[in-house]
């Protein structure tokens, strides 16, 4: 619209009331002069039903301007809806419950609705990412434990003769186990540090792949629902079918420290389990098995 009329930031434009607008119940014929503070560009993702739904026909104004064009003031203006934001440290359900307890508001005339109801596709894509993240976490954890147990078992089994000799000279089982654990930790520490730097790259690649798979299915379902409901193609409908478009993945140092400690504990536990059967045997049995 700005390009068509040659408007630019700083220009003054006069807006007139639309007497044919169904929301103009008072039949207001007001004119308000406004100053263009900024311009935005955008295109509807789906076909529109009415010209008002076009992004090109959308203007964002202050409350005073919108109210006056419909014959109201800021104090007497009738609001169709209002959006309120809750900080991340607050529980949305608790906030809504507290608001519903305010006796000064006639709740027969108002309805509190979670934003997830307005953005179902976005909610589904977020919940889908959480499900996939949990699935990847537990799957990789289980695979890592099994793989670690297998490798350590093979490593310990290859040192049967060494264990037999150490036991035969009177070295205690706890001392041998401590030696194996120390060796494992010395190998695990540089591996975990290297994994920290590699994770920044692999996490982004895996995250973007998972995001593409999750959002593609959600977007198709939302598109079919919008078409079946004949919702049109305005900004609100685009919001209805909006999904996650990108991920900002970063690995915090505090998270790495937790993973680092848990990984070392896991190595100790798996090493203890892998070597327990071998350490219970007699030295002679281990030496004969080696031969």
C-alpha cells in the first residue's frame, strides 16, 4: 500500500472511518491524521477471502486513532480482544486462576483463552520437538550405556592375565578396580571435552533435521484444517498455521558440567559392573584361562 501511494516514513496520512464496516456500529464518519512511523512488508501464505485480510491493506495504529475512527474514545472504546504476556518464570494456569478470582471483573462478559488456542500449529510443533528431544535423549543414553558396557567388558576381558597376576601377588580387588576406573576416567575426560566442542555443530545439524521433519507434518495438518474451516488467509489465519521456523541451539557451561559429572559416574558404574565377574575369580583360574 505504501509503495502504491508513494508513502514513506514521516509522511502524514489521513484515515477515514469506513461506514460500510460491520464493526462501525455507530456509523462514525471521523477523519484522523496520522504520521507514518514505520513500514512493514509481508505476503499472505494462503488465499484470502476478503481484501481486508491482505497484509498490504493492514495498518497498525495507536488505540486513540482506532477508537476515534469508530466513534469512541480510549475510555469508551470496545475491545474485541486483548493479548497479555506472562513472564517465563510464571505458571500460566496459576495466573489465569488468580485473574478469574478478581471480583471486580464481570467474567460473564469476558473469557480468558490461552494463546495456544490461537496458535495450535505452533503448539503442536513445540510439543513435537519436546517429544523428539526426549526420545533422542533416552535413546542415545540407552545406546551409550550398552555400547560403553560392551567396550569395557571386552577391554577388561582382554586383561584377564594381568588381573590374574595382580591378584596372585596379593593386590586387593578394590585396588585393581580403582586402577581400571582411573584409566577409564583419564580416557573419558579428553573425550568429553572434545565432545563439548563438537556438540555445538552436531546439535544444530540434528536439531534442524528434526525440526524440518516435525514442522512439515504439522504444517500440512494445519493447512488442511484451515481450508476445511474456510478461515480465509489473513494474519490471524497465518498465525493459526504458523510453526517453528528455526532453532537457536546453545550448550550452556552449567549443562555441560552436569553431563560431565554424570558421564564420569556412568563410567565408574559400568566399569564396576563389567569387571565384577572377572575380579571374583581365583588367580589360578584367570591364568589358566589366559593360556
